């Protein structure tokens, strides 16, 4: 009896056999059932398992080994998800080579025997032995997968393939050792069938590997890249020194200059700057931060310099929480069971029952043990239609190519199959539903103020910034041929900015800014009306008097309404998810025809919204473009990054749009549905031919015609299935989105 440790601890293990067919929730439940384990986390992408609690190490190891997993070292690299293993490349060469050699031996050599063969006969015993050895070595990944299925008490495609291969191997062995044990009707060499089936299977897996990429790991690396490697620490004597980010402790003061990223979460103690906080809100407009205000690590300083006092270290910062959210989303994402495994789980029991029944019937006939053995082996040989592997892989590779032609680059092959089952599509607002760059949509000067002068005051004072709002104002004055004026004493104030433009004192800001500066605002009600319409009102005061307002709006994409109508016509529910405030989000949603809106959502909460929809049984696609969308893109069943998205968003998404249009999303979904239909048709066709052949293999036609399974029938079945599956798959080349 083992003694449990007295203290709770954390153990991390590398597990070599974690793959995309692993069900993380099932494995976690098995680990939590171990005495003393409080929590377990399965990281399929990195091949890691973390166990927390007071437990016996040996119990954890025994459980994993019982489930068929091999333990590796805690430290050291693990194979990335979706990367082709070295043995897969070798398997492909060996098995294809064996297939060629055996088929050649079975067809050409008996007809035209070379002079070096004794008596002109082919030594089938040696061919069988060499083929068996080559298959045992060359297809070892298939045997390992079949053994894992047995130990995990589940049926996978490798187990189905192994059953077929072993049955064909036994049939050939019986024919070579004791030909009389099999009836004359079934005496045929099936030696070419095992390498043929294995070769097609390995080729199909290799094809899927080529269109498989794991976006989640790249997303985490991109988020980590937002942290500066070195920081400037302000010492007690106002001296400065550079140090690694890891040395930053709570309470230390750091200098952040223009163009640098804030190293950690903190509080401004001196200076001011305009920060790009798009990783939090998705909005590109810089936010003014002054002394005493909080700042978030990873945000970009667009202008100015300030000193920040660290309130958190890098390990518990907001950015670290975002990285952890992406990791949790990746680990908690339901693992989609491969379509071939689903088919195998239904086919193998049915074939096994058919083999047992047919053998039992022949035994019951009387002196027909040879027919019973031939019927059982023949039925099992047909358990795995060789084209079953190609049935899914070929349409997938063609579908990925077709999707690219419509502007959707698939980085994860399984994403196309997942996209077929989508029921809800969630859209970020800024840069996804909208253009992502505001523009001036209304100008309302007060009495006595010219429109040109109002533009000149606003653009001159605001245009120094590098933000989207400044760019919109500068573009507006350039379009109108207005020259900017020199600016002096420019400084930021809460909600706006002020300074001298020429000879006049000018203030630009929101309604609260005008109240704080004591400016009477007769346009306040008009500003609220514009805000209800989804606009951002900017009030301009000159020499302490209200001069007018400019309304900026991030207009919806011109194709947004029609693209969303197409999605709705597909039976999809469309939802908007944004960090923007409720009033603006609802105005944009009304304009494009979206009924359901989640507004004011923080980055970490976006993934929670996706999980909430998934918990209701929905299959969710997320379309986004910003850093703050990363966790949601990973959590979704399928993540789309629009053209022009940030690096982090592109790395997080399964599908990246190369065409700057939401129609590309609808097109990708249409291609995915076509691929799904094609895969199902191929599977039905592959199984249909084998089902017909199974009737022959069981011996149903022996009394009337003397028919049992022969290599000729098997070859005919494979050829017909090949023609059907190939022709049907290539129809995708001519698929056109309606």
C-alpha cells in the first residue's frame, strides 16, 4: 500500500502519444479519479500533462500506461501537433516500395519468369517472409495506433486497418502452409492487399499532415513577443539602468519612451503618454494616460514618455492572463474525433459480427470447417476498404485548394470539416464588421465659425498623434485642401487635448472634457444623438467658447450587410462580440442587420462568451482581427482572421482571409459544406463496394455459383472504388459558390 505525500504538489509530464485523436476531457477524468489528485490538465498541443494534488507518482504512471500512453521526460522538446513524425516519412517509402515489389511479383514474374528463378517458379515462401518483415517494420506506426486503440478500449481507423491486414496475412499463410485447409473456391494469394491498404492509408495521412498547421502555439509566441526583452529601471537616485524583464519586481519604477511597449501592468507616477490599447479593446484610437492612472503591460506608447510603477510582475500581468486564456482555450477546445475513426467504430463491429455469423453458419452445415475459416477471413479482409482513407483525404486537399481560390487560406486542415457543422458565427466589430479606420461623417460649426476653420483647428492640434482619430482628421483636411497651422504648448487633458493653434487657445475632446474645462456646450444633446447613431463626437472650443463638433465613425464594410444575409441564408445565427461600448455597438449592429450583440467584453471574457455558446450545443465560428480576439479565435470551433488582421490574430486563427471581404467567410463556409458532402459520398461509395463483396466472401453464392472471395474480386472492388472516389472528389475542382 503506497503512502500519499503530506503536501499538495504539481507534477508535469511529457506524454509521447498525445495526438489530435486524444479526448482531453476523458483523460482528465481518468487522472482525477486517482486517489489524491485534485486537478489535472491535458495539453494536447505540447504533449504535456499537469497533475496537482497529494498523489502517488506510480499511480499516475500506471493509469497513463493502462490507457496506452508512453511517458517521456518532463523536460525536453515534444513533437508539435500536426508535424509529420520521422517514422511517417519512412513508413511511406517502405510500404509503397513493398507494394510495388509484391504487385510486380504477383503479376509479371509468374508470366515472364526471369532465368535466375529455379525451375521458373517464384519462391512464394521467401516473398511472404520478406513482405511480412517489411510490413512489420515499415507500418509500425499503424500497429502502434491499433495497439493504443485496444488498450484504450476504443475503435480507431488503425485498428480497422490492422484487422484487415492481419486477416489477409493469415489467409496467405494458411494457403502457403496448408492449402487443403481452405476450400478450392477461396484459394488465392492476397499478399498484395496488406501493403496496398497500408500504403493508401499512410499516403492519406501524409496528405492530411500537409494541410495541417497548429495555430495556437504560434499565437502564444506572438503574444509573448509583445513583451520587451529588456526594460529601463529607474533607481532610487533617479539613475537608469537596463535589465531583463524577468528582474522586474512589484514596486519598481520603469521608464517607458515613445515607441516602446509597457513592460508590465502598473500605475503612471510621472509624465503622460498616448497608449494604443488595442490588445484590450480592439480600438486603435490612442488613450491618454496621466499620473495616477493604470496602464497595462503590452500596450504601445504612441507618443510621450512616462514613468510607471509596477503593480504586477510579468507572470501575473494582464498579458500573461491573455496568454493563459489562449492556452486554456486550446486545451479546453473539444477534440473533434477524426471522421475515419467514427466510421471505423461502426464498421468494425458490424464486420466482426458478420464474420462470426457466416463462420457459424458454415460450421453448422456440417463438414465445412474450411469454408467457415475462408468466410471469416474473407469477411475480415474486406473490413477496411482501402479507398476509405483516401475518401476523406482527397476531398480535403482539393477543398483547401478551392478555398484559397475564394480568398480563404486554411492553416488547419480539420478546420474545413469543422466549418461544415458551424451553427453560430461570431463577429468582432472593429476592423471586421467595420472598416477599422474612422472617418469624419458630420461637421456642425457654431454660429460665426467657418467649416474650414473648424477643420484647421481640430486637425492641427490632433494631427500630431499617430492614432486613427488623428489620421481621420488629417485626411479630411487634405481632401479639402486646408493647410495646417503651427501648434504650441500642446498637452493632454482628461478626455481630450489642448494647446495653441496660431494665436488661439484650442481644446478638443468629449463632452466631459468640455465640462472639466468650464466650456459651455450647446451641442451636448446633438452629440448624444450622434453617439446613438454609432458616431464619436469631438467637440472643439476656441478661446474658451464652443466652436462646433466633428463626428467620426468607423463605417461598416460596404459588403457587410449582403455577406451577413448570405450567412443567415445558410441557417447561421450571427452575433457581434466587441470590446466597444454598448451604444456604438448596437448602432453598428442595426445598420448591418445583426440582432444579437455582446458589447464591452474584455479580451479574456471573449473566449468565455464562445464557451458559453458551445455549452449550449452550438458549433461556433469566430471572425476577428485584433490581439484581443486571440483567445476567442482559438476557443472557437473555427477561427477566421480577416485580411489585414494583426499577427497575433492570424497566428490564432484556423483560416486566414486573403481577400478583404466578409464574403470570403461565406465562401469558405460554402466550400466546407461541399467538402463535407463529398467526404460522406466517398465513404458511402467505398463501403458500398466492400459490402457487396462481403456477401461473396461469406459464401452466400457458393451453393449456386461456387463464388467466394478471390484476389480478382478484391482488385475489381478496389478499382471500382478508386474510380468512383477519385471522380467524385475531383468534382470539387468545378465547384462554384452560389
